[in-house]
């Protein structure tokens, strides 16, 4: 299998032509014994017998790397006693080459196993895809937001695993925006969709392994798959991703960690007629429209004195960016808007800030600002759009999430 490496590297390089650097902010490589050890590394270093001489289906993308930044599928391919038969990729593709919502189909890539996209017309593995498969391994870095579709793909794959009586192993990874904070309303299951499939808050504060256990334990998915979670070592719930000592874990469509933190609140703008920064090098960090008075709007936002954030007026032009943004709102038009500057990430409340921004836009531009009610309910997870009539919005008093906090304690794997 070692002969595959050059052609795989060429494939990776060929998919790295985005104009935006997708690599997470992170600390330097650390030999600190307290640096986080990923589930992927634990599997290959200590638990290889779980997959030895087994036919493996791997669900992953470019975020699935080890402590050295090496892709997981290379490790599977090179190990002489592991048989990687098929790779499934979630939204954005195996190499992170697709923009949000862009559908992909893969032909056979050189000598690699078959690669099958689980986004677009096909969102679940078929029975034929899993022929002769002994174990499904899921290894994808998530962002910690309910509407990021990787966790929906995980649930679908676990349902198929249950039906096919195939064991599934989840290789755990950190919640990059900390595992001790939650924000936003629980999803009302009447509004279940691909961007909201479980009754969890928008910012749910769990590792992917903990969430997988909760999906099964709370019967949020059909069936009961034989699930194993390979835990990380040394991860603490109050750690940001760049405090873990990990190197090279790349998350699709995020220039830096602050963008990932801002995303759970600013993604709600996708249900409006405002540009949410897509088509620029600062997606979600800025928003705007041609008709906004950005100086006045920045003053109104700053007057709220929301914790950990400042707002400044900016002017920008959204454009198509290969693999990042296709036909962004107000493409090629001058947008006057706001840039979000995090000044203290430990007290920054992403969802609350996003909701307050929408509330002020609605108040300031009643004849121009438009909310797509159906789309907003899908993202918000509840039919409570009257929330935008309030200023300022205090999420904790409206959605305390006490029941979720108590229930999730049964599935916590880390201090």
C-alpha cells in the first residue's frame, strides 16, 4: 500500500487551491504528556486489535488526521493487518473541496478504495455499499453546532449500522469551542431536518463520542447499533482547540478558531437576506448589505455592551470562492456591514449575539430586512420568532436547558 502515498498526496495538493486557508488556529506541536491524544491515535497505538484483520468502512474527511497531521485513511491503508474497503465522506467532501451545500460524486480515485459521498441525493450507505464490511469507523472533527451536518450523517450511519448488524466505532475528537458551554434552544422535533436532527441546543457542549452515546442512549435514532467510542486522553472540557497541543486538524470552511466560535450564532443569518460573510476571507465574522448604514449599526450593537465582543463598520464585496462560496448573497455588490471582533472568547456568547444582531437589523430596517420564517425555524429549532421582538435578548432566561444539562451527564466521558 505504500506505493499509494505519492498519488494520494497529489490528490490532496490538487484540492488545496482554495483562496482561504482552512487550517485551525492551533498550538505548536507539543511533547507535553498532558497534550490531548486523539481517539485515532489511541486506536492505532493501543487498540489495533479491534480492527485487525477486519474489513473496514471509514467515514471521514480531511479533518480526520492524527497527532502528526497525517490522514487517517493513509494509516488504515498502510497497516498490513487492516483492510480498508470503502470511504464515506460527509458534506464538503473527502478533501473539504466542496462549498456548503455543493453535491459531490466520486469516481474511483487511482488505487484508493471506493469513495462515496453521503451528501446530496444519497445521505446513507446502502446495503450494497456495506457488503462484507465488519466495522464502520467514524472519524470526523466537528464544530460543536447542531446545524453542522456531520452529526446528522453520524446518526444516519449508526441507523444503517444497526439495521445491518455492523459494529460502529467512533474515534473521539475535541469539541473545538469547549465542552462546558451550551447555548440556544433545544430542537423541537416537529422541525427535524438534515440541519437539525436531534433535540439538542445549537451549541451543545459535547465531544462527538459523547453525542454519539447520547443519540443511542436517548433513542434519538432508529435501532440500537453496537457502538464503541475510543476515548481521547487528557482532554478537558474547558479547553479550546488551540489549547489541546494538537497539530494539523483542519476543519472545513473555517479560517480560524474564532470563526468556529462565531458560527453557531451567525449561521442564523443564512435565513435572512443579509450576506453572512460568505464570499470573503472572513465568513461569519462579518455581515452586510448594500443598504446598511454600517456606522449607525455598529453604534447600536456596541451600545448593547454584549460580553466579549466589539463591532466595527466595514465595506466589502462578496465573490465566488472556489470550494468555499458559490453565488453568495449580494455577489459582486458593495456591502456595507459589520465585522465582529472577539475581545474575550471565554465570555463570548455566540448564539445570543447572533439573535441580538438579527433583532436589531429587524428593528433598524423593517422595510428591507427579510427573515425566511421556515428556514429560520429550521435553524433555530423552535417556532418562536417573536424572540426577535425583544432587545436585548437574554437566552438563559428564555431557554435554560436544565433538562438537557442533567440528561447529558449520563454520557459524559471527560472531566
